[in-house]
């Protein structure tokens, strides 16, 4: 019964794969992680870890470690791109004091997960490029060097171009949304508070928040445009292009953009949630199952939810097939709902008509003034969702 002493291969050593490896190992599985890179590294970028994600890390014994590596978010503030003052302040310390929202450097989160995985006895094999996966009672992974590995279960945490997802059946291509995003990290010599600031403008928005000990600021800037850009975070761009697109944003935004020395650009594509997340001997999670746009900051959080539920369902199931079926049932609707909300946020942030934008901002100001607690608690369905309960 369950997964005690089962041999499980996890493909991918990102946040999804490492969290899954740790959760599976905690329930007695023998876990090997295969990572195609020569070392576990991440690009310089920030993440927002909301309570639905941090509760998973806490249950895995990493709550204190996460807190030390992160900045606690005090508020989320929406602003107009040119006007001074706040459109809406979501005061997290006042209206959600029992919850923990964190800003963390992606590399710091990956490193703490990697350390925990190795300490738990999970073997992490680097430079292992998976070329094909076959499911079944004894699923098989074939590597680029021709070596084959067999296990009781193969878990695909291998992202957008998942070989494990391919093994589950045909996949649908994503499509370019007509939006691109830049990522950069700059010094926090402006002394910005521990808040996520979101500047909303016509066809564009910019988000910033501090990282590590508050000495850095993470920037994410999104533009609607016709010109296609490749998917993936590794494409470098000229900071002058970023500054030109956001040249009409206000003083704080200009001060941050002036500090950008290196920036990455990627095209935002929308991909369907996988219809099938599992079959005999196979399961997928994170971006392999449900790539999400970055307009709700839930990609990493959903992946950690997936990891916990997968491990728990396998541990509870009398047979592996039963556990895998339960995993998909519990996760598919939740992921689709969160991703649907993320898809809709871009439109709300990018209102082009000045009268429409003014009316929308007035409504937000009114809601924030009359019912500030309600404005925060409208997201309880998302942030208070506890897969470990």
C-alpha cells in the first residue's frame, strides 16, 4: 500500500521537481532526480510565495529556512502609471496577519530545496538529458547517452517541453498572447518598502518588490505588442528597449529603470492545462501540467501544491493507479481556476481607454476606502487554500 520503498524518478530539478522529490521521500519512497543541466542554477529573478505555497514548505520542514531567505511582504499596492498616490492598498499585515507572503530570489528557493532533498537522501543526477519516456507497470526513461532507467513511477517536472507529458499523449501547442515581459534585478538604493508595487498603464504594467535582505528590487515589466518574442527566460535584451517602452511611467518607475544594467525578455504564451496528468507509471506537475502566465504570481505556488497532493494521494492510495487518479481529480479544477484568473488580470492591468481606466481605478479606490478587509479577503479562496490540512 502507498509508496513506501517504491523507486521513483523525478525528471527536472526546478521548484516543482525538488518539492515533489522531498514530499515523496518524506513518505518513504526511494527517489532519484534527473536534471539535464550540469549544475542546479536559476536565472536572477524573484518569486512571490503566497500562503498556499509556503504552507507546503512549512509542512516539509522548511518554513524557518524560507523565512530567513526571504522578505516578508507587508502589502500589495496598485498604482496608476503616471499619477501619484495609491489606487488600492491591500494591507496584508493588518487584514491577513496570520498569513505569510514572501518575496524570495528564485535561486535561493531552489538552493534551499536542493539542500533539503540531498539531506533527505535523494540522489540528484546532473547532466542527464531525458530523450524519451515510456509509461506502464515499469516505466522507462531513456537518456541522451543511450542509458535506460526503470522505476515504479516517473514524475515529470520538466516544464513546458516535458518529455513525460509527451508520453501521456498528444499535446496542444501554446499561442503567443501578444504580450512580452522583461525581468531584471536592480539595487534597492531607493529604500523601497517591503511591498509589491504594481503600476498600471495603457497596454503595459510594471511590478517591483524587494528581495533578500531588501538590498535588491525585482522588476517585471509587461507590454502588449504585435512583434513576437521567443518563450523562455534566457533571452537577453537591451535595457534601452525596456526604458523606451516605459518612458512615460512616473518618477519611481523611471528611477528603477535607470538602474537596469542587464535584462531578460521573453514572449508570453498561453498553453492549455493538460487534459491528462497521469497514466500507469507516469505523472506530471507544475509547468509540465499547467503553464501559467505571471499575472497572479502562482506558478511556483501551484507547483508546490501539486507536489504535496501527488505524494499524499500516492501514500493514501491502495494502488498506484488509484492514487494517481485521485491526484488528477484533486488538482485539475484548482489549477484551471487559478490560471483562468491569471489570464484575465492582464486585461485589468492594461486598460487603454483613459475614461475606462479612470472609472476602474475609482472603483478600486472606493472599495479600498469602504471595505479594505474585504478587498484582501476576496482572495481567501486562493491564498488560504491549504493542501496540507
